[in-house]
């Protein structure tokens, strides 16, 4: 998985044997997405962490080691009653409100 896209006829999910909840999803196109699953309020949300095989400059770039560490942190936060998926949704809504407020004058990094 560390080398990047691989060829497959169907979508494949691979569970990490080192960190519970970390999954690699290999799409038909060969892209590899890393996701963290965690228990929260009797549900099992899944958060996309990034991708393997994209360049380091790509905003979705993620290493397996970083994904393992993030998954552990996400589990710890969930144990404290914090859902990373809910927090991501809040940040997304704040960003969209900011874009709406500033209109075409908005620039990346402007989030207030």
C-alpha cells in the first residue's frame, strides 16, 4: 500500500492489523483512501484521513504512520465524548458561512 495506486476489479477494504479502526479502501481505479472508524454514542462514524499515492504537496497526502497516530487520537477523543466527524462538520459550516459573508473577496486562509 505504501507505493500508491494498485489495480483491482472491485473496491477492497483492508483493516490495519496494528491499529484497530484504521482502514485502507482501494477503489476500482486503484486509489487508496485511509479512514478511521471509531465508536461514538452507540454509532460507528468513519472519517477519511487522506490518501496514499498522491504527492506530498497534495492536501490529501497521508502516510500510514500518520494515519495510525491520528486514528489513536480520534479514538481517545471519542472516549472523551468528542466526535471528530462532528467537529469537521462544524468547521465546514463555519468555512461556508465565511465564504458567503465575504463573497468573491474570500481567500484561502481567511477563516475567521
